[in-house]
């Protein structure tokens, strides 16, 4: 019976190590920090939202929409951005990117596998609307 317990324990340890390795291999997620939200009195139902986004090395966003005017300013590192139908661009500190309310954000990622990246985003959007909406595959 003790041999069976050791065998089961060995299998559990191996499975645990495998799960840990798979989890460790998963891409890191971006960290979003809200900085301010301001209702836009001249545009009823609209607001400005300012956030910072930090990409750990190798981080990437899923394909999504913002349903907003998005203005991006790179603070640190370098990022790769693209909207559907547009060119993929690599941006470095001081450079900017725009995406409109009807754009599909197809590429958003850290250009580096070893260095973090950080950028400022100003979104002009409907009051209370989410920051982003994942895009369904095939659209």
C-alpha cells in the first residue's frame, strides 16, 4: 500500500510541476491604473478617462475595441500597436498613437521580451462605458 501512496504522490508532484510550468509560460498581463475621470459638460453623456498601462516583458493584449477616441503617449520602453486595416507601428518614449471609436485594436504588445513598457492613455468615451471590449474571433 505504501508503494501505491508513493506512486500517487509522485504523479501529483509531476502534475503540479507541469501545471506550474504551463502557468509560468502564459503571457503576462498588462496592468491598468486609472488616473482620473472627468465628465465632459460640453458633451452630455461623455467623459474623459486617463489611465496608465504597464506591459511586463512579453505582455500582449487580446484583440479588442475601445468604443472611444484613444490617445496614447509612450512613457517608457517600446510598444507595438496596430488597428485593423492600419500598419503595425513600434513606438518609443515620446511617440503617440491614435485609435478611433470604430477601430478594432488588433495588436497591442510590449516590443521587448526583457524590458517593461509604460504608456499613458486618454479615452474620450460614453460615461460609464468599459475601457475595452474584447472582440469576438472572426470579426
